[in-house]
C-alpha cells in the first residue's frame, strides 16, 4: 500500500494523541508526538540553565539536543541525548514552562527541521499544533481534532485525579483556556486548522468511531481500501 504522511493537529486535551496512536498502530506506521519534542527541549533548557531570553545561548544550545523515539511494549519513549526522559517531560515544571519555550522561533525552526527529516520516508503519523500547516503542508491526510472545552477539561480532570494529582475542575478549565490562548495566538506556528484538514469533533464520539472516520479519510485520500 502507498505510504503517506498523516498530520493530526488540535488543542490540548482534545484526544489527538489517542487517535494518532491508534491510527499508526492500525496502519503499521511510525507515530511521532511532536509535543514531546518541545517538552524535551524545555527539560534540556531547565537542566542546563539556558536563559530563554538570551538568543545566543539558545542558538548555541540547540545543536546539542538530539531527540528520538523508542517504541516499547508500554508505549512510546522519548529519548533526549541518549536518555529516556519520558516521565520527566510530563512533570509539572516542564508543562508550566513549555509554552514559553515553544514560542521561541529558533526552537521551532530546529524542531520543524527534525520533524521533516522524520517524515522523509513517509509512513508516519505526527500530532501537534502546526503539523498540517507548517511541518507537512503537503501531507496527504490532515485531521484537526477538537472537542468542547468543558469536555476536554472533564477528561483532563479525571485523568489527573486517577494519577492522584490534587486539582480542581475549575483550575483545569482555566489552564486549558490559557493554553488555548497562548497556542493559538503565538507569532510562529500557531495552532490553526489547515484549510484542507478534515475536522473531527469528538465531544460525543468514542475512539472506535473516530478511528473508523479517520480510516475512511485515509482510504478516500489514497484511493485504496485497507
Ligand atoms: O501536546 P502537548 O501538550 O504535549 O504539547 C506541549 C507543548 O508544546 C504545548 O504547550 C504546545 C507545544 N507544541 C507546539 O507548540 N507545537 C507542536 N507541534 C506541538 C506542541
């Protein structure tokens, strides 16, 4: 079957990574979580005291950062300069700082370059904010995943509670509003639905239904049945 590039974008907690992972598994494609790359850069900056308001130090630091992914039984692992940082990049100190780091244009340029290399041979599903608009504007399939903000907040709240993290629903809702605002208003690579993206609003859809929809989109685009 013809190999293609599938770009999946959407706001925080929209469930885009769940659908992206399921689609990659079904198609036997590689899956790349571009958000994990911005998180890995953020972790590197924190651990190496890189001041984000000092462009020269940022520019010197970027070539020293190598990010790759490893597929394991228990899921994808993010490897930063040879070290598994999958847990560290999900910590609050990283989540709180990543929006600022991902707004730096030199950082975005380098990440986009690395992401484009990963997609060179196609057969890839990548999710993020600017995948269909900036990273792969020529992607054969683009999907924009959305959900009602209250539903997204409810899901994130339940997820955090399960992990034993004490937080109120209102705080989660407020944080999502703020992240949506920062992600969609930044000057470079803002969160935006590509004109040719297919939108899936999953406020009332389960994973099976979304996967069915996504597979139909892929089949239509490549003109082959799976
Ligand atoms: O998807 P996530 O929440 O793990 O993403 C972490 C941060 O990285 C989020 O603040 C948005 C940013 N990001 C980005 O700017 N561009 C991408 N392609 C993916 C994520």
